[in-house]
C-alpha cells in the first residue's frame, strides 16, 4: 500500500498528526502489559538486572539472620543458573570425561549414572558436580552477585 504524498512534507517525513501506520495498533496500547522483572516464565531472556532482582527477592523471602538470608539467596540463584544452563551431553559419552558410557566388563566406578540431567560415570560424578558448582558460582558472580564471605 502506497501512502498519499500529501501526508508527507517535502523531505518525506510524516506531517504532524498523521501516523505512519494508520491501520496499526491503537494509540496508547504499547505498554498495557509491561514485562514483569525476573519472571520465571521468561528466565531464558533474563538480563543482569533480572538476576539481581531474583537474588534480592530470594534474600527477602529467606528466613534467618542477614548472613543466612544471603547464603540461601545465593544458593537459590546458583540453582536457577544450573537449571538455565544445563550441561552439554553427547549421546553415549560421559559428560565429564568424554569416554564411552557402556563399556563391556566395566568396574563399579565406570557404571553410568544420571546427575544434573546428564549421563556420566560413577567415578566422574564428584568431579563433574564440583565443575558444575564452580561454573555456576563463576556465572552468578559475573552477574554481579557475590556471596558475602567471597568478597
């Protein structure tokens, strides 16, 4: 659809009082439903500010003194980070060491186990969990959320 030339001035800009999209959204409808900050349904789109709001809400909701509140909020934030960023899994391979899961005549340490949504060897479990914890802690700290005793 081509707009009437009379609706534009000599530079091609819309004249005052005339919308560039006359059949578009009604006037004033842009911000009827603003996005709720740190909404769990939109966690994949969270910004750094949303993570801080989530942390502050967790601090306010936690029982105990201030140190306990911050520790509980930090662990809640780390658990949300772990949910948001699952481990990378390759089919048939251990998530931690990258070796085959189903090895014939494997020992107890080589038995497959599912942890944190990924398959890995029983012997790799403590190392994998420690690596995940460190990655989550680093990820949360990069958002500007620091545990009190780490500062």
